C-alpha cells in the first residue's frame, strides 16, 4: 500500500537579512551599513504613511558605492 501526502509545500525562499533590510541593499556601500539600513527603513515608513519623500537625497545616498582599489 502506497501512502500519499496531501498538500505538501516546499518552504519559501528565505532572503538573507542584515540590520532589518535585505542584505543585497547593503552591499558595496561607502557609508556604514547601519546608516544605510536606517535610511531605507525611515524612507519605507514615510512612504507607508503617505508623507513627502525627498527623492533626490534618497537617490544620492543609495547610489554611493565603494571605489575599487
């Protein structure tokens, strides 16, 4: 007799987190990781509340990368 398991689900893919945000957003940043993470969380909070977000400053802070040396 063969037993069959119904509704067997695979576990969902887990994204590695670092300091409360996905770690891919913190790679290769010039600023400290904690500063970048706090900026991302602050912007997300303002966005959810429907408040004004200064896009120029957000884009500038997220675009800074480490120089290759």
